[in-house]
C-alpha cells in the first residue's frame, strides 16, 4: 500500500500529573488555620490579662472605699434593763364609735349637726317628719273620745245592742253569722271580725338566705295565686334571717300564701299575707241577730257591724271597755313612734361620720351618723404565727405614729384574733392594741407602729447583737483582753463552723467571716473531706493531700508514681492560684488582722433589734470586739462578708 493508503493512527495525549500542587494547597489551609488559632489565643490572652488587671484595679478601689463602710467596733458589756418586743404596723381607729340608727320612717327635715361637731348625750341631732303618724294620733284620740261617749250613753234598758266599728278601716274578715252565739265565735276565732286600720298588709319570712342580700328599704316582688304586687322591706331581725315586707294595700286576700323575690330574681322565701295593723272586734255574750257589713267593705268609726239580742248589759260594757283599752294602747304606741322622729345623741362625743342630708327619705333602721366616743383608740397589727404565741392580753405596748414625729404613746394588748389569715404561705394574727389618745394629736386613720413588750428584765447583761458569733452551734464573743487571736480568724471560724446566731433578729455570725483557704479548697496540711485517716497519714508524710484511686492489686511503686504526678500537678495549680489571688489582693489588706483578743463562749438569752442578753461567759465592764458595716454603702467591698469576699456582688474565684 502506498503511504497515502496507510490508515492514520490516532493518539491520545494524557496530561502529566500535577504533582506538588495539591499538597501546597493543604499546607496553605493549615497555615491559615494555625494563624487564626494563634490570633485567637493571643486575643484570649490579651482579654484575660485586661480582665485580670481590671479586676485588680476594681478590688483595689473597692478595698479603698470599703475602709469607710467596714470598721471594727468596741462595745462594753453593759448591765441594765432590757426587753424583747414584737411589732407590727396598721392604721388607728376609734375604740368606741357607736352608730345612730333611725327608729321611724319619714323625711329628714332638720339636720342639726355636721362632721366634727361636739355633742352631749341627749342633744338633738336631727328631726324626721311623718304626717301619717300625726294623723294616726289624731284618729286614736278621737276614737277614745267616742268610746267614752258610747260607754256613757249605754243604758240598762236596751234589749238589742249594736257592735260598732272602733276605728275606720276595711273589713278584712268576718267570722260570725246571724244566729251564732257571739261568745262561742269569739272563743273559737279570737274575734267576730277583723278591720285593717292603716290600709296596708304585710308578709313575714323566716330563714332568709344570705345570698338575698336584703337591706331595709329594698323593693321586692310578692306573688301568689291571686297576688302580684310590690312590697318594701321594713324590718330585718335575727341577723337578717327574718324579714318583714310591707305592702301599701289592704285589698289583698288575707291568709293567702305568697312568694317573695328580690328585684334580680333571688328567692327570699314564702309567707302568709296578714293585716299590717289589725283591729279585732270582740263580744262576750248574746246572739248575732244580723251582720251589717261584708268582707272588703270600708267602714267609719261607730258604723254598726253586728246586732246582738239577748245580750246582758254588763257584757256590752265589758266589750266597750276592752275596745277602749286597745285604742289607748295604740295611741301610746303611735306617740312613741312620734318621739322617735326626734333623733338624739346616745352619748357624749364628736360626730365622726354623717350618712344623710336634709330632704332624704328615711326608713326605720337606716344609719344616720356615728359618734366618736371618748379618746380611747385602737391599732390593729398583724403578728406572725411564730411571735403571736408570746403575745397576751394586757401586755405593755409602745405606739409611734408616722405623722407625729417623736411622739410615743403607751397602751396595752386588748384583743388577739383566734383565727389567723394566710398569705403567701405566711400566717398572721390580728392583734388589737388599745391606747388613750387624749392630747396626743392622734386621729383615726393614721399609720402607726405598735411594739409589744413580750419579755423584760430590770437588770441583766447585754452586748450589741452584732457581737454574737456562732461557731459549731455555740455562741461566742471576742473579748479584748490582750489575747493574740485576730478578729478575722475568729470570724473565719464562725464562717466555716457556725450555723448562724440564735433568733431571727441576731446578726448572722457567718457574715463576719473571710473565705477559708482558697475558694473552698482545703488549706495546706488539712485533709480534704472523704479521705480516711491512714491515707491522710501517708499523704501527710509525703507533704501533700491526694486521695488515692488505685486498687490493692496495683504495684505500690506504680501507685506512688501516679500519686506523685497528681501531687505535683495539684500543687502547681494551687501555687498558680495562690499567686494569682495574692497578686489580685496584694493592695486589699483587711484591718481585721490588727484587731486581736480572746474568743469566749457565752450563753445568749433574749434578743431584740439592737442587743442580745448574755446569761453567762462575760462580766459587766468587759470590752467586746465586732465587725460593724455601714448600711449606707451596700455595694462596698468587704473582706469579711458572708461566703467570702463580695466584690460588688461578684463571688470570689475558687476551685
């Protein structure tokens, strides 16, 4: 074949591998990561350094300002009178403040007093006008005159006698008919007929439910088989469980059972329609010849109701006499109501409140005013259940009033509530304190504080309550007697071994301590919790405290080597921490180290807000040392605060 006919060979070129480029890319990424890590570490180191220097500066400034707020005081063990008290706050009110209630219905036409007026017993406070009462008095007086006239005109020769109406009104019931024996009817029914004298009827309801919330003057609905009217509550007795409802009509069927409901539909109860002011017509002999009236008919005085025949004159006269007695009794009652229209003061005092004005419509039983009687006042305070067990009636009380600076008033415990009230899990009891406010300027409604003396001694030893420290559940004080123990070390013991002083008012001795060791780490030479005595002895000989975790099967040399490594690591960490703390606090030195004395165990008795009684341990005249912190610098730094240093609320660093 010619060269032209030789098929052409196709070749495929494979690019040479790019060795070295990919590793370079990886090294570049690693370098960038390392650089970022280095920068991050440097930044963290810088931040930590800045933070430590800032913390050091803050501690130095707080220590400097703490010199003004933290001081170490001396106090002499004193001998004298001391008392323990319980106190509470409340508002003052009058001990005796009787209410004046209206005793009659009517319109208040003359009000003669105002709030703040001084009145004496029997003074007229107000005048109520009721024209109906005056008219009734006139009618009763006229009825008596007519009865007297009838008695005089009655002659012994009459054979047919008439029984006449003793008063004007409506005939509500007739029990006698023609041919009946008048005496038999009277004995059976109690009357020959009944007359309504005031044009009204009433319903009396027992067992009124509290839910009805009835009040004098309320309008209620009265319904029955043939009755649907509105009535008014005119009387409430037996603590509101018995009510009298008056209806301004006597045209209703007497004796019908009705139901009473309030305006909002609340059931009051059931009762029977009765005549409000009935007049019973009686007779003691004779036979009914005729009946001259019907039920529902209105009659006037001296209208003939019945005619009798065969009636002895003596019985007729007796009937007239009984009618006269009834009329005289009604006249007496109405006159008493008229006297109640004049409201008088029941006692001497000052008008404290006035609930009405001239022109008001008054109902019997409504509140008109109240009178502040005398200068005796009371203060009701709430006392915690833990304290009320020590409070008794008759205990002495000192009362201070917010509005009267420097005024202290003596009083006594008057009454203690038998049942407490619970709020937020705390139960308190109301204790009523009584006192004489004459000449003090105290008025009802002022805010006041009552301090009850629950215990006292005329002579005992006492020290400031801040001087008491509790160490291992025993109480101590630091006595200045040349001893070498510093107040700071004593406070440290109180902080680590104590559980607080006795009583709720005492200063907690733990609040006077400095941190033990380094933030909770045991001191050098002190066995940590959980290490037994043999391990502690072995570790002590090696000069370190490391709890072993090896087993008995491990070689002793291997265990000792592991413990040595752990010991060195722990000691290195402690050294670094101690150095850091020393550097941070090198300028914050507590002056407590310079205050020395002897720690003395004492027995503490009663306590109050300021002092604690000392029953044994020290003598009068000895000097005690204690930490006094100013409350005006609440945010200041104090080396001896509760739980270690409180650097403005920042806890001390520790393991």
